[in-house]
């Protein structure tokens, strides 16, 4: 008999029909006469209840059915008498496809800490929490492609191996085929990269933006969506060594339109998740409420997860300039009381404590900060008329901090060259990039969204390592 997925079965149960479901046992309970098996196949967070009459099945078979075992079950769909279940299956045949020894299988039907599950990363997607996060992750990825496709953007595949350092910030993983014990040397004694695989030093990309700009100047509206690598040794709950970034780049857009795009985009994908991941989000909301139950009020979220998502969709993001942000911070209570660890003055890079004050205390909603000092931003951002600030924009989210970083790009060749010189970005190596300004230059703008930071916000999870299947971070690269 053809298998039916549990999600389909629960969404539109055909009472009286014979069906086959396959999945893994979440729990088994019952009495001498009857066993109730909760079966999950990953298609939904919900389980279907399988009723196994002791008369129909041998003791030996029932003994082999434990949490984690894989089963194939055929039986009749009946309306459930139990609460919270619409339908269940009265088993006719049960095949144990694979056993899970309860004395050895680490995932048991009880609360496991996230730390424990990080240690058992290869099995953690078998828990409700991680399966929910991964389903939401998938839906967000799909929504991102849908948003851009519906608006006529093209998905541009920027390279993962690259000889360019997009940010000029370092923090890159070098890729080589050299034997590190014995690399070829030049006459002067330095490593001879002309003999390496690519004939030059090559790294894993830190951003697809510069290649995105090449695409935008031909195709108009493009976006990249790919893995990004940063060898920053920041062991935070917001940084991964390998993360996924979405980078739209739009010809003829200015900073204002760039902000509008980012806001529309974020609202769209969050709304998509709310519509398509209802059960998973409800589960995560309850999980969070439960985890925060015994915390003091100031450590609890002010709103439950779904209300927070709704709030972001329904309210305009606050838009302020960097200079305004500095003034607000200097006039704030925590500043005057000396509560900030880092000093606040015009020219500083905003620290996470400053961003959190603006987003969580002052405005209580997403904030877009624009027009940062040029000295703390990348070379490609458009120089404003004041010649001190650039047309940058960071989108800050409650509980997350920076989720999007972007800008209008400097479209004028001479100004760009001046900015590159100031920041020590070599022009010869970037000649290909400068050609966008040499030939048919035009205003354009774009931004980068860290995919995992978006997932943190949507799921309410608090550690970025818990929203990617296999996190890569300092001293962590298993599987
Ligand atoms: P941060 O100040 O938080 O390190 P950044 O200024 O280095 O961020 P950008 O270079 O502007 O970030 O990258 C664009 C987006 O990519 C950021 O807004 C963020 O969402 C995400 N991002 C940056 N670094 C990481 C990382 N190490 N892990 C996960 N996401 C990241
Ligand atoms: Mn960074």
C-alpha cells in the first residue's frame, strides 16, 4: 500500500480508509491489552496515534517498539476519542524497520537541554525543537526565493572560492592544495602561490556583494543566497564561521528604496513563516513560555513569540540617522548613569549594548540606522554630501541586534578610487570591480541579510548554533 505522510493524514483524514504510514516512535504507552504509539515522520511536528491491540501483535514485536524505532504501520483511520487528536490509526500490521535500544539511544521522551543536544548534534533533528527549527528554516529559504522571483529579481550564484576580499576586513579562510609542511618557495623565501592550484592565493568568500554588483549592472535586480565564511574568532551567540547570506543588489535604487526593500522583504518572509509554519511556531512559543516561566520579569520577553512576529509585520520600522542615534544614546538614562560599558561619541562603531538600548528600550521595534561615519564602514558605500558620512543602513532587530547591513554604493569612479586609497584597498586587483563605474555607471544599492539571524528572530531561539543543522564555529567542525 502506498505510504501517506502524517501531515496529509492529519490535515484531511479519510475515516474508514486503510493507510500505511512510516515514521519514528516518539512515545509508547498503554496497558497489557493495548499500546498507544505516537508516530512522527518529520512532515509535521504532530504525531499520529497508532493503536496496537495486544491480541493482534506478539509480545516480542511490541517489546521492540521503543522511542526512536522506525516503523511501517498499516491500518484503518478512525476518528479519535482522545483529546487533541483528530484521527488515529488502528494497526493491522506493524513492521519494525529499525530498532532503537532504549538503554543506548540518547534521545528519550523527556526534556533534553540544548547543550546536551549540541553534544549529540547528529541526532538532535529528531527532537521536536530542532525539527521545528529546520522546517521553519526551509520555509524561510523558500519564501526568500519566492519574494525575489515574484518581483523579477534573478538568483545570481556568486563564487564561494574567490581571490577578492570583499570587505577588506581580513577574517578569511585560505584555501590551498599545498602540502603545508613543504610549500614551494620563491627565491626570496616566501610561499610561491603562483604554483598553487589557482596560481594565486584564494579564500572562501566573506560576501557575494561585489559580484552581485556586476550582475546588477547587467540584469538590473539580482540576489545571491549562499554560504559565507568568516574566520572571526568571536565566540558569540550571533556569529558562525559558516553562515548563509542573502544579498540583493538593485540598479537605480537609492538608500531610501534600499530601506523600503529591506523592510518589505523582512515583513514578507516573516509573514510567510507565520502562515506556513503555524504548528511549529506555536510549539516554539510554548517552549519559550515554559523556559521563561520561572525567570524574573525583566528577563522574560515582553510578548510571546507569535505576537512579536505579528508586531514586526504590522508596524513601520523606525528610521534614524547614526548622528541622531548618538544623540539619543548620550541623552539616555543608562549613558548618564554610566551603565554602558563602552563610551558613546560621534565616530564610534555602535556596540551591541547601544543597539539593544535603541531597539529594545527606546523604540521597542526594528530600527534602521543610516548615514554612518565613513571611517567605520566599507569602501564601496556612497559618500554623502557632508563628506563625513556614507549612505549606509543597518537594520537592527529586538533580541538580535544587526540583522541586515547595506548601503547605496558609491557610483562615481573618482570618489570611489579616493575612498579605496583612504582605506588601503588595492585598485589594480579590483580593476574588474572598478569597470562597473568606468562603463555605464549608475546609482545602485543593496544589502546583506544574515539568514541565521533571521531564523533566530523567527524561532525565538537564542544561540545561532541552534538554527543551522551543522554549525561551524571556532573549534567546532564536526560532521
Ligand atoms: P556584526 O557586526 O554582527 O559582526 P557585520 O557588520 O560583520 O556584522 P556584515 O558584514 O554587514 O556584518 O554582513 C551582513 C549580515 O550578515 C549581518 O547583518 C549579519 O546578519 C550577518 N552576519 C555577519 N557576520 C556573521 C556571522 N559571523 N555569523 C552569522 N551571521 C553573520
Ligand atoms: Mn562582523
